[in-house]
C-alpha cells in the first residue's frame, strides 16, 4: 500500500511527462489515493475482526473444555446411579 502512495505522489510531480502516455493524471491518482485509503480502512477493520475472532475462539475453547468435564462427570454419575438398561434414556450408548 505504501508503494501505491509513492507512485501516486511521483506521478503527480511528473504529471506532464506521465500524462503523455495515456493516463489522465488527476483522476487516475485521485482514484488510486481513494482506493489506498479504503484499503487501509478495510485492513484495519480486518485486523480488529481477527482479534475479536481469536478472543471468541479462546472463550469457546474454555466453555467446551468445561462442558466436556461436566459431561464426563454426569455420565459417570448416571452409570453409578442407574442400571445399564436405563443408560439409553440419558443418551449413553456405552456397552458397559
């Protein structure tokens, strides 16, 4: 993105020479500068979203780990409290 700024600035400085080769310097560099600005904005937004996603993933992993622990404990408890024939009612399909 910095390269686009450098080339745009230098095209403006040498507009007479560059313009002879088919570029409408003012509109071309204005559009280029606008696109660079938009790219910087979108890049910043993307970085914020990546950061939020990482935080959300960490939270999700913590919740899933706790859920696995709770499920394992519940499953053991049901196996101790109920006869094998009743395990299916709790969603436990273990053979023994």
